């Protein structure tokens, strides 16, 4: 019998994909106007942030757009316990944030704070990046305001 040998390796494949209609509009508003937009389901009236084209509950188009926030509530939080090239800072804090006017929450970095001072229910505000490129990182982080 012939012995089959293996060689462990890693392939790095660059790729690009479309953000789609809803997220493109969301990212452009972040980049150009420093505004956070949500989309509302025409049937159940749920407001999605980040926006969705179709409601995940009703499967109806979310074609109504509205500005949400900018303030929000910290729903949950955690700290990364290991370094990673994906993290912009060592052991970053992440928060699950529900913006005023939204019915969904999204995960983002927290800044100007530490783990010991965070509490569920505190109010947060976005801090926008000086150089914005049309991505979720146009919000550099959220900071606690109360």
C-alpha cells in the first residue's frame, strides 16, 4: 500500500463582494453625513439597524428609511481576551447596542471606557472616525454618556 502524505498549509484568497442596496445606503450615510439609518418593515413596523432589504419575520420589503439614534443603550458587552490582527486595539471591548428608534441591536467596539465601569443599560453615543471610507468602521467606537 502506498503511504499518502499530507502537508498542512493555509491559503489566503482576497475577495470583494457587494454590500447590496440596503447596506450601501447605510454605509454612504455613515461616510457622508455621519447619520445612522435603519429600515422599517411595512407590515410589522420593526426597525432594523443595520438595515435589511427584507424583514426576517414577515418576509416583507423594508422600504421605509429613517434616521435612528445617535444615542443608544448598551444591551450587553464583552472583552476580547486574546490579541488578534482583526482587533485594532489589544483586548478590545465590544458592546451590543440598541439605538434609539431601532428594534434590533448590533455589535460594535466600545471606547473611552474600561470593563469595570460598564453596566447593561447605560447610554452610549457613536464617535465617528475622522477619515470615513464607507464601512461600519466609520463609527470608530461608541462611548458611554451616562
